[in-house]
């Protein structure tokens, strides 16, 4: 599950109920350069790590799915462009077609 959190003009974040319910009344945060984990205050580090392992598996599955989808898109046969007929041949073709339609040849 992925939740979106927005910051208001007062730099306050409002978390969806799903996230707020997990965190409880008081949450602890551990930020990093590209991620942030939030968990109820007093949670055992082992329990937090087990939860992170589940999240990591989910992210890895998303990566695999995206890579497979990209590979499928790149391997789809692209429609071949129709060869262009030289103008002189096109003219001959239509001349012959007109003759056949008129009953000649």
C-alpha cells in the first residue's frame, strides 16, 4: 500500500487514517536522505525491521513488475512502414487499372 501525504502552507503534514492508525497517538520517525519510517513510540527495533523487510519485498516486486512491463513494451513488434511506391510505378498501376475497368486488355 502506498499513501500520499501533503504538507500544508504551515509545514504541517496530515496523515491518512491508515497511517495514523498504525502510528498510534505518538509516533517516532527515522529520516534518511530518500526515505522516512514512522512507527509507534516504543516499538521494538526487531518488529520495525520485520515490517521494513515486508515493505522491501513489496518495493522489489514493484521494480520487477516495472522492468518486465518495460521489456514487453520494447519487444513488441513495431508496425513496419509500408514501402513507398515510386510515382512512375503508381501511375502505371492506375493506368492499367483504368484500362481493366473499361474492359480493355
